[in-house]
C-alpha cells in the first residue's frame, strides 16, 4: 500500500493542538494502539491458537477414553463421646472436649494402617489385582526389559526372600506384596472431619463400585468396634490395677495396725479413757497442792501469831488462853508497881504480888510454849503435805510428758493407717463403679449413613477435565502465539517496517504464484498484467517516490540480504514507469551476481563494467526493452575473476559520475539495481552517489536487526534512504494477520483488479 510522507506525518503532533484541558482530555492513542497490536498478534497467530484449542481437548477426550473409571463410595460416622453417659457415674475413660483437633485425630485413626489392614482382610483385597500389583500382568516396559535380558542372555534378578524374625511379629507382616497391598488400600481410604460438626465422612475409591462401598462399611465397622474394644480393654486394665491396689492397701493397713499394737505394748500406752484419767489426776493434784499451800500459809501465820509477830489481835485469835494469862500477868504487874510505889518494894504485899507475878509469867510461858508447839506441829504437817503433793504433781507431769512423746509416733502411725484405710475404701468404691460403668459403656462413634455403591464414577470427571482441557488448550495456544510472536523477529507488515526503519513503506508487493503467472515470467508480469495487485503496488511505489519534495531522478534499489526481490522490483518499477510514458533507464549495479542479461534477454555483449573500464562507449551498453520501451544497461562481461576486488573503485570513478550526469539529463527515472548492503561495499557506494535509495525488505524473512544494520550502514555512507518496499508478501496469510495494510488484499477490492 502507498505510504506517503504525508501519511507518515499523520501520526505526529499537530501544532496548536496540545494534550487537552482538564475538562476535555482526548483518549490516549497509545492504549488504543497497544490494544490493536495485541488483537493483531492474536489474529495473525489464530491458526496456532485454534489448533491448540482444538488439539488439547481432543487429546484429553482420547485420554479419557483410555482411562479406567474409578468409583468413590462415601459413608458418615457420628463421633459423640458424651452419648449414653450416666451422670451419677464418671467414666474411667476421660474424654476431652470435642474440638477440631480431636476430630482431625479421629479422622487420622480412620485412615490408619491398622484400619487399612482390617479392610483388606475383610474385603479380601489381597487377591484383587487393583491393589495387589503382583497379580497384574507385566507392563509393556517390563516385558520389553525381560525380552532384552533374554536376548542378551541375562538372568532375571532374583527377588530376595525376607528372613522372618525370631520373635513374635506384630503389624501387617513382612511380605512386600502384602505390605504394598495394605499401603494401596490405605491410599484409597480417606476420612475427613466435617467442619462445625461431629461427623466424619469416610470414602474409598476403587475400580469396582461394590468393592468401594464394602470397603467404606468395613472401615466404619472396624473403627466403631475398635472404639468399644479399646474401652473394654481400658476398663479391664483399670479393674486389674484397682484390684492390685486393693491387695496392696489391705496389706498396708494390716501392717500398720500390727505396728500400732506393738508400739502401745512397748511403751505401755493404754487406749480408751487412760489419757483423760491422767489429765484428771494432774488436775486433782494441782487442786490439792493449792489447798495444801493455803493451809501451810495459814499455819505459818498462826505460828507467827503464836510468837507474837502478828500483833495482839492475831495472837488473841490464835491463843486466847495465852492472852488471858497475859492479862492476869499485866494486872498483877500493875498491882506490884502500885504497892511498891505506895508501900515500898519490901512490903509483904509487894513481895506477895511479885510472887504472883512470877507465877503468872511462868503460866504464860508454859501456855505459850504449849500453843507454839501445837502450831509448829500443824505447820510441819502442812509443809510435808505440800512437799508430797508437789512431788506427786511432778511425777504425774513427767509421766504425762513421757506418754505424750510416745503418742506422737503413735498418732503418726494411726494417721497413716487411717489414710490407707480411706484409700482402700475409695478403691473398693471405684471397683464397684467400674463394674457398673462397664455394663453401660458404649462406643464413642456410630454409623449414621452407610455407603451405597455409587452410580457414577468419581474419576475421571469428564466435564471438569474437558473444560480444563479447553481452557488449557486456549492458554497453550495463547502462550504458543506469544512465543511465536516473540521468537519471530521478522517484519510482518508495513507497520512493522515503518516502526523499525522510521521510514515510509511505499508498497507491499505480493508473491505471485505459478498459477497466476501462467506462462509469463515475474519480470513480464507487471507489463502483461497491468491491472493486478502486483502492478498496482509497483505504481504505488512510483507514486511514493514522486510524492517526495525533491522528486529524485537517480534512485538506488538495494536490499539488506540476497533474495529480497530487489532486481524484480527494479525491473517491474522500470517497466511500469516506462509504460506510463516516462523515460526510464535501469542500470544493473550488482556486478558480482548479474541477472539482467538473462531476465531481459540482452543483445549487446558489453555492459556497465566494460563502460566504466573504458572498454566500451555509452551507446554500446544501453539497450532497449522491447516489452515496455525502457532502456537498461546490464552488468557486462568483465565482472569475474580478480577484477571483482576493484568494483567499488569503478563506482567511485569519474566515469561513473559522468555517466550519471549524462543519463540524468536524458531520462526521467534512472534506477540503479545495487547489490545487498551488508555483504557488498559497492552497494553503499552506489547508494551514496544516487539521489535517493529504496531498501527492499522481504516479508516475514528479513530480521529486524538486519534491517537496522542495513540502515546504519547506509547512514554511515551518507545515503539518502527515502523509504522501503515490503516484497514477496503472501496475500492470504497477510490478510488473516489482521494488519491494517492487509486491507488491499481483501476480496472487496477484487472488482478493481483483473487478475
């Protein structure tokens, strides 16, 4: 398609039109372009996407047909450890609160190796080839390996027979086949605790639905019976332990009682009221001692009074006879004094009174002695009684202290015996409760829903698998499309070419097939079929060159690599322009791989190389194309051998400059068919001496990096590269790509073209 500089400039910002105000902001074209690019990529790679989207589900459907269906049967258990519990009795089996961890533990018990073994034994799964691999026929790989061993003369490796242990064996067994079967049954058995409930779902997967249902029911039955058996064993173990404890406690109580009796006998300790009598005796002795001490004090007071130390009143109370005699003595003494004072000391009356006084004094002394002696006797008796009572009290206290010390150990032994007796009573009560509890104890789990043979297989699930295969196929297709897109670094459209080169793409020349060519050659096609898409794209190329500001006359046609179609483009462009009435000259500048002599049927022997070397004149090298009327100069005959090393010098010579100056005056369009840029140095020289350069790029063949390198080389040569041409485009494939420039190949434009 035609891509003029005006069109290329259409994507540039227009002066005076900014990004827009806050109230009116235009839609970002980058997002739309990215979306279009994605859609374009998906459209171009739709074949890969469709193939994957169809092939993956098809393969999945075939694989599903080869799979053996498996059935999953499900049953439900209720785990309730508090069911049928007598409140007045406490079970010997302590039960924790039913938490998620408890339910998970019960589920693990259900799918344990022990349950799997019981299920395998009840269902006779050891004879089922599904679970016993040894009963299956050998696989293809095993048969192939056995055949190879037979061909090589190798004996099969004997399977070592395991040696049975000397002691008793507990567990599944030592046979590898048996153990493998139990593990396979365990893998097929599943138990899951339902959240927020006390139920456990038990499932089993097998190829036979009857086997699956029977396995679930067997697993639940084994689990329930194991629960009850575990309780029964616990009750029995507890009863035996309690009975042993009863025997031990009875012996302990008997030993304690014997020790107490021996201790009492050894320390002469009595039982019953003896301890109270000792305390009463001490109390009585204390009271007697108090009274005795009072009597002693009273005796001492009377004794003092008798001696006259306590006053006349006390003495009168103690010895009234002495007092009376003292009164008489005092009266006689007063009479004696009175008589002596009156009659003198020698008066007979005075002497008589003095004799009476002496008698009275002797009587007082005798009476006092008698009273004091009596009181002293009472005092000695009271003192002796006090001493006796004090000694008795000390003896009683010592005896009590001795008995108290002996009772400390006795009390300790008594407490130990009482404690053992209490334990014995408690254990006897526990034995009675255990016997009663065992009569009503039940399993903590029970079946609430037995498994029935499933009607439909649980695996493979055709619907979800096919849906997943479809999604996977689509995803793989998208992934493959992405990988192909990323891996494909070639140029697939004019948009890609413009994006990489930053130059306009003048035309997209389609690949013309043999059927369309018929008996024509590709060089003749543009002249013989002027109303075809190919011819129209050649005219678009000429128009693109004409739309330029300088309208170059000398144009170099080159390519990055060989087989890009530059020679065909050059001849087609020259013939199309000549048929349009322009004076056209094509100069074959690819002196190393000349094609014009064969393609155009050259009549002259000499060509460009001969002219540049001075071996021919201009009139001898310019030839006329009979089909279109254009002129051309082929490469000539002096291009082989060591002369090829000096070809760049020929194009840089003054002769070449004069040639271009001459033909520039005589022709409207001069085309220089230059060699590929990357390989040949003269290509850059030819591009440098031309007014403009057009780079031919092969559709879906030329890598982007190659195009960039070619442009860099031309830029280093100061060539004026004005645009590109996308060659050998497959119209149908390009049309399916969804690229914008593929519109020209749509059938809606068919009426504009005649072939």
